[in-house]
C-alpha cells in the first residue's frame, strides 16, 4: 500500500485499477471540500479525472449516496466502462 499526503492529511491508496493514481492530477482537484470524507474516490472518465468523497459506513454522516459500501454500485452506474480509478482512505489520526 502506498501512503499519500493531501491537504496535510495522510491517506493510504486502498485500490488502484490501471495505474490510475497520478499525484499531480489529484492535487490539482483535491480541495478542502474533501477533508471531511473518510475516502476519496477518483476515476478517469473521458480522459478527465473526477473525484468523489465517501464516508465509512459507521459514520453518522454516511447516506446511501456517499456510503463506502456502495462504491461498487457507483463504479458500475456512474463511471465510464472499464475506466481507470483509485480509492484513497484517510489514515486514522486518533
């Protein structure tokens, strides 16, 4: 597993399909908006990186559309077929 730091927060690269994680691309899009999420999912659809935040299933903030347990459905329904993607998990800072 690869350790990454974004916005002074440490993440672990949990999943990567087709060598999708490109640090420079992610840094350009990863704003403070993503700080509150437990996971950051990135996919390349039509050669453009898109990011989405997800919460851990145990989080009180988790809803059906942003619960990490729905990631496979999100990939199937909202990402381009067979696109490159990655998943970053925020490291526990406690």
